[in-house]
C-alpha cells in the first residue's frame, strides 16, 4: 500500500489545474448503457473509481476504455448487454447501484449486488428503489442482490422524500427511455446532476428544468451516441483552494468551476482569504491570518458535505473558535481523531464539531478512513510542523488525480512511498 509523506510549512504558490469531475463522470459513463452507438468522452479523470466503472461496464457488455495514451478520453459503446453487476465490483464502489435504472430501461431486468454499509454512514438506496417502482419496476432481494424486472418503464410523478444526488441520477437515467412523461420533484440540484442531464440531452433525451428541483422528462424511443466533455471537479478545486489557504499561500486554481463553488468561496472570504474569479480559474491569496467561522453542510447550493473535512482542517489553524455541522451524512467525522493526533483542538458532539484554532499542528503518522477525510489529513500535513505520513491513500486515489504531483508543482514538499 502507498502512503504520502509530507513535510509541512511551505506556502503553496503558482497554479494547479483541476481535473474532470469524478462524481459527474461516474453516472455519465454508466449512462453509456442507455445509448445506441459509441460515445466519446473527454476530460475523464484517471481515478480508481473510473477504472472500476469501466470494468463494471465491460462486465455488463458495454465496451469502455481510455483511448488516448495517458490522456483523459474514454470511448464507450453498449454492444450486448447483460443484467448482472457482481458483488466484487459493487462493494468497492457504491455508485455501482446507478446501473439499476439503465439496465431496467434497456433490458427490463437488473441484478445488482447491494452496496452494503460504508465508512460514512449507512447510505441506503430506498429512494432509488421507490422511484423505480413508481416507473413500473418490481424488486426482490436474493442472496445479497437486488433483482429488478419490468415489462416496460412508464413515466410517473416521483416525489423524493429529500434531495438525493444518486437517487435523482438513477431516476433521470431510467426515465429518459420510459414511455411518457416523468416529473421528478424534490430533485437534487447538484451540478453533477445537471451535467448528467446535459449529457443525456446531447444524446437526444428530452429533459426540462435542469438545475432546478423539478425535472420533467419526456421519454424517447432511443438515445444516440455523441461526444461529451465532463465538467471540472468542484470538490477537487475547493480542496486546492483550502490547500492554499491553510499554507498561507497564493494560488491560481485553473479551470476552477467558480460559479458552482459560491458557498465555499464565500466561506473562505469570510475567514479572511481574498479570492478573485478570473478567466483561467480562481486566484486565492491567503497571506493574512484566517479567522474561525460557522459551517453547516447542506444540499447544493449550500456548503457541500464533500468539503466538510477540508474546511474543518482549515479551521484547526484559524484564530478563535468555530463550528462545523454535518447534516447530510451520519458518522462523517472520522478525520477528527486523526487531526487530534496532529494537535488539533476539536470537540465532537453528535453531528457538530467545535473547533478551537491552535497556533501549530505537528506532523504525525495518520490514516485516511475515506476520500475526503484523507484530503483533510493531507491539508493538515501541508501546514504542520515536521513530517506527516498519510496512510491508506487508496481512499485518496479514488477521487484525486495525481494529487501529490499537483501539490508538488505548487511548491509542497510531498511524495508517495510504499508503506513498508
Ligand atoms: C453523492 C456523492 C457524494 C456526496 C453526496 C452528497 C457521488 C458518487 N457521490 O453521494 O460524494 O457526498 O452525493 O452530496 O456522486 N439517502 C437515503 N436513501 C437513498 C439515497 C440517499 O437515505 O435512497 C441518504 C444518504 O444516506 C445521505 C443523503 O440521503 O444521508 C444524501 O445522499 P445522496 O445525495 O444520495 O448521496 P450519494 O448520491 O450517495
């Protein structure tokens, strides 16, 4: 297993480019199942989850592979689909459950292993299932697999109990080929959902209300192949902005989707960083001391839960006392004890963390428990005195493309080493 070794205390400078969005790429690549003909994707990040997605597509009878050497192009084509997504793959990537809708739409059958628990809470899939049932699918549970079938999918009114990103994506994918009109109310408005809807439209789907909480879909007979470029990753961009902030640096985050990061930019400004939207991206200057703040995660356009761990790391070194409240996922504070080992002063009470800024963090061996928790430990390591070793970075490799190379290019002292 690999680990990252960081010698902290160097302000980030220069520029870092943002890769394509993992969370947009996953459902969009999986939507290849819905399409007749080849799809050419650009700006697909080379990440572990994307390789898993391509593997899953291959097993389901849909060709999918990177095409251009070390580049970011993927070609996919559904050739002879089969309906079963095996446990071995699903257990490594919960988003695999998103194939239920497309398989039901194309084959009238789907057998997908239940994803099971996960480090950041129980994460059930009841909203996916309830919605697909409204479209006419029936489900059984068989030896750890969800088995779904339908004669055809028919449009329906679906009211989500709360905004769910994956649930909205599942129902969008299923409804584009359903007979008649589907209305999704209480839909998630995350930019990644909109990127999926935009992709489906380019393939010939009829979708209205993109970016709002009510999506109207008029089912079509078939979707056709196209070329599509995945949106930049707003969470990766936000992570680099915090990396600059925590090291007191000045950094241009190139291709940063600034219009989709308003809540994060506003919080960084509130804490005392200066940010500037430019044509090439977002420039951040954090050379003045930062102040503590109150952060509450909420669905888009609120503060993203996927930036909670990173802003919490930043707060450990800000002046004064702040709070971070997590409202989307239970059990998403696994980074707190690890940050504590580096000298952070954080008290946890249920879904709320009270953070008192300290003068200095100290490098230590720490362990990533999930993707964003891992990111927060790297950020803390960049600012800490001495050496930090972040172990279990396979979590980081799920969501950050070449993170150590990007940080190194902006002046960080960071390298990847084997655990032994
Ligand atoms: C997606 C993102 C993840 C992000 C999250 C919230 C991907 C691959 N992952 O996850 O990085 O943190 O959105 O922005 O895009 N829930 C249910 N029943 C359901 C579905 C969800 O109870 O059927 C709950 C979840 O447990 C969670 C909340 O709803 O508490 C939000 O989950 P959801 O928006 O669906 O997140 P994901 O799509 O899993």
